[in-house]
C-alpha cells in the first residue's frame, strides 16, 4: 500500500522543539528529518522517541533552503508532502483537516487541488501576534509530491502548478523566544539574502536603505495594526524593519567593494 502523507522537517540543533513537533505528526505515514549536521542532542532526542515512521537523513544545508527542501521531496514516498518547521506545532484540528483533504476522492473541488496554503499563528514573548505581518500569514506547505519545486535560497517559496486551496485551521509557531535569538537569526538570514541578490546583480540604492525600513515599520505597526499587539507588536515591527535595513545595507556594501 502506497503512503499518503510524508512530513518533512529541516533541522539543525533543534533539541528544544523537535520532540513536540514530531509527536503532533502521528497522522502522517512518514516523517523525514533532514538534519544539517546537528551538534546538540537533536538526533538523540528523536531516536528516544522510537517512532518507526521517522527517518533521519543527514544533509549539509550550505545556506540554500530550497535545495534542502527539494532534496527532501526527492526522498519522500508519500503522495502528499507536508513541510513543517521544527518550531511549529500541528493542531489536532489541522491534523484532521490535512488527513481529510489528502484523502478526497471524486470530483469535489478540493479533490482537484494540487496544494494547500496553511494559515499560521505566531506565539512570541508570551503572546499570540494577531496583527502586523505576523497576523495574516499563509504558507504553501502541503502539496502533491510531484506538483512543483522550491525556489530561493532563503525565504523560499514552493512553486506548485494547478489549483491551490486554503485550509481553515492553523499551524502554531513558536519562533524567536528571546530577542537575542531573533537578532542572531536575522543576521544569518540577511547574510544569505544579500548574497543571493548580489549574485543576481541586484543593486541597493542609498534611498532604499533609508526609506524602505521606515515604510516597513509604518506598514507593520500602523497600517496592519501591529500596535494592537501591545509592546510585543512594537518590538516585532522594529526588528522586522531592522531586517529590511540589514538586507539592503549588506547588499550596498557588497556592491560598493
């Protein structure tokens, strides 16, 4: 009997999150862990689960998330693939909905879909963010294995052909539980993004370094009502503006050499 759903998780030093993540994926037929040579107890924590559905595959990321995700697709056996990050939790309602849509038969509208967007709620610093750019996140994370591929070294997107649906229930995301952690990750991701843009001969103008981060803050905090998330919303809006500044600043310096 062929497998229906394969879950794929990219990991590197995720011992804090990975066990909770895997435990909520029992509805899947196969769980692939694409491990970027973790040096903490990630692999040992997974092994202690003794879950026969889990397969750990070593893989060197080399700062290219799409290539790693496409490698995961090449290793999957399920008809459908669900991509989950280690710091995300699939709710019971989302698990039921995912199982339901991937087993659709006949001519119903959902049965014609090659993929599905999944909505996500971010829980940061003791609060669920309901506004700003975090308040309306929708990610293409569930699709037929052969329906498309991932593109972009960072902030990568799954390009899937055909009809795409939207699931009703949410992923719960627990990212950046300290500001220090948030800033370290932003520094890493902006390094990759700036290098990617530089390799494509994209130029950063001085005015984009000055004005784009400001516009990003206004959009997040005012237009998208991030202020309604209180102090957490303010901190999030400031850091995301800093993210925009770092990408353009690093790109400008690379072009100016």
